[in-house]
């Protein structure tokens, strides 16, 4: 998807750490990811699950914070987790879980620390950066799952002169991804689904906990799936994520993941 002749771009996509202090294996795994030498790091949210997790998160990211990076929030960066039955996703989504008035997690401190370290805050914002020698146009929204997305603030044609146009959001909601694609974004990165979290071997995810269909609950696909006449179609990668809610610490047939995407040039 890069211009002909461009060097490949290595994008490390992390999501859904739901970090709490004491998750030492997860923290050391995240710390090890810098050995992949990505050109760009994209964090699609749900980074923390406790007010005490910001410092361990920064520690875990470590050298990744020295690289070009961008982030958005997931609802769980704003609202602390509540006890829940992990199987309840089978009959309802968690969208109404965040109807409380005010966020109770220190999301501003989280974003402030990541921004102070040099990563770009894409919550309802557009920006640009250079990574791997390429100019990248960026746009993102705050989490649609808790209705904090404001696409109108980033709407408009993506910079056609950039080598790559990247859209970032936590929950892969089709209506918002339609708008990113229509504005010319080439690649959309999202998380949130945990790959279905509880999967049936041979069948896959039972539910996605958001508007995307089960077939695209994780991994690479196109959005929209059917190209609109004269319209743009974007690549979509949905990460199955690295963690689970502390109150639903179960994944079944659904391995956690961090993803290294290598973007390559189009043929001339
Ligand atoms: Fe999550």
C-alpha cells in the first residue's frame, strides 16, 4: 500500500493490554517487543485496568517510547473494570457498561505521559509524522464503544501527498470505518474485540462485542468489504489484543497477540 519504490514500513500494533501492576509476564513480553525494531508503534487502547498501571505501562513500553508512536483510548482506559461473567458477551455487548457519568481512571494522565514521551494522541485528532523515512498522515477517534468518538473533528480528505494515510480507533465500528475509508485512509487499525475472547475451535468467535461481523473479529480484511462504486476501500487490521479484563481473565482458543505489520510498496 506504499508508493512504488518505497522501503517497507514495519508497524508494531499493540492493543488491549488491560494492564494491572503485577502482570510481570505481560510487562516483560511488551518490553521485549522493541527487539522487532519497528519503524512505528500504534497502540489502539485499553492500555490500563487500574489507576496504578500507568507507571508499569510506561516501564513496559520502555524503548518503544523512543520510536514514532500514536495512541487512542479504549473505554477501559477511562472506566475501571467491574466484576463480570465473561460469557455474558454471548447475549449482550458491553457498550452500556460505561454509562456512569464520569470516568474513574486517570486517562488524562495516561495520555499526558504517552504524549510527553513523544507519542501522538489521536483521540479525535489528525496529525502527521515521519517514520521509516515516509510521511504518514494520521487520524483517530476516541472510543466509539463509550460514545466518545467525534469523527466530525477529523473529517475531510486525507492528505493525498503522504506515503500512507493511517486511521486509528479502538472499537472497529463499521459506520466510523466507512468514513475513514471514504476520506481516503489506506489502513485502519483497531482492537477491542479480544478476537472474540471465547472462541469455539473450528467455528471461531461467537460474538465481537461491537458492530463488526464475526468473520472480521481479528486479523486482516478490507473495509468496506465490498468496494463502493468509485469509493475507496481501506485495509483493516483488528488486533486480538494482549490482555483480558481483570474480572474476566479468560481467553479460550484465542491467543493474545502483538502484531508486526510490514507494509510494502505497490507495484509501479
Ligand atoms: Fe479490551
